[in-house]
């Protein structure tokens, strides 16, 4: 197998594993808050075993540590609302909402990452609106709160991926990931006492040990669907273009929805109108890399915390 072919296999393996995050979020019986807290804690504990992480942390100036900690807070809020959306609706709805992150990033990135404003990006944002309308109309009334929470999750993706692009090149990838997820876990710990009043649907005890059922899925979510694809993506991106990588990672909602149909039979809960809306949103997302010249990949470590959103400069 050539290096290029191996890289294609690796990046699609990453995307498939990221697609499973929505499925595992539905299968884990924990509420969103303890689910995300345990996921972050397990990943940070694994990274803390690496001397490279501590060396990178010692070299990092305090200003940069604070910047990454702030980004980590946004990551925590993204994962909290992502799994909250899945709990309030289903895995297909949660994955579809995350597809909105691409047009949101296109609109927010010029201000947050100090990049040139693009009319193409505005048109992309407008193109997904009919799909959003169809998706909202194609789900039962009881799932519409899940769509609203999922859209908020996509907004957090747009915010932290844009900020990552501005700051992340200044630190070691593993150190940045550990710092961001550690800060996110700390934020969730501080929010836990307030959550029953603010968002009771997300609340749950952080320190109660998960059941064996949930513990197994949490380990798979943290190690197999977070750390493993992180390592695979870094290896793959050495031998493929930004265009090929972006096109592959934009397929993540497709994989998640197909897996939800095969494993959870979610097609029985949704209407053809929903899937038509999904097709419009995904068409806009997939065509986005075709509209511009592929750019270099400056910091693939963004993949470690954002489930593959926004990997190009």
C-alpha cells in the first residue's frame, strides 16, 4: 500500500470512529454532564502519562496557557450541548446539527482568526438554510429542543475551532489537547452544582462511578474514538492534501446517520423531509472544499478536540 493510499484509509478510519461518538452518546445512559466529564477526564489521564505533554506545558507561557484554557471551556460546552442534543433527540439529529459548524465557522472565522472575509463563505451559510428548515419540520415536536441545543453545539465548534486556528500552532499538539480538555473538565466540575437549576436535562452526579455498561462505552468513546483517531489523523495528514482531508472529515455526519440507522433503527423516528434537509446541508458542506483552492494544513491538532472540524488554515 502506498503512503497516499494508507493515508486515505487512515483518515476515513478516523471519520468512521468519530461517527461512532454520536452512537455511543446515545448508548451511554449517563446524562450529558457526567458523560462529557468522564470522557475528558479519561483522555486527560491518558495524556498525563506522556512525558512529552509535561515538557510542552513547562515551556508554555502563562498567557498561552490561559488562551488554551479558554478554548478548552468552549470545547467542554460543545461536547455538553452535543450529547445534550442527542439525549433530547437522537444520534441522527445531533450529527446533522454538527454539520452546521462548517457554515458557522465560515462566517465567524474572519473575525476570530483574523482572516479575509469571503463572499463564498456567506453564500455557503445561506445555502444550508433551506436544509435547516426541512430538518426542523421533519422531526417530531419533542425533538425540536434537541435541534436547538445541537445548533448551539455547532456554534461552539465554530468558536473554538476558529480560536484554535489562531493560537494552536504555538504549542505541542498533545500538550494543547491535554490542557484544553483538562480546563474543560475543570469547568464542568465548577458548573455541576449549578446544572440542576440551569439545565436539569443535562445534570447528573460527576463522582458516582458509572455502571459496567457505561464504563465500557466511556472507555471506547475516550480511547478508541478520541485518542486513537487523533494519532491516526496526525499520521494521515503527513501524506495527503488539505482538500482530501477536508472532504473526508465532512463525511462524518453521513457516517453517523448511517450508523444510527443500522444500529439504532432511528429512521423510524424521522420523516423523509428530515433526510431531504440533511441532504441539502451535507451537499453544501461537501461542496465547500470544491469552491476554493486547497490550503496547507497548518495545525492538524485541532482534530484532537473538535471531532475533525476545521482542519485547514
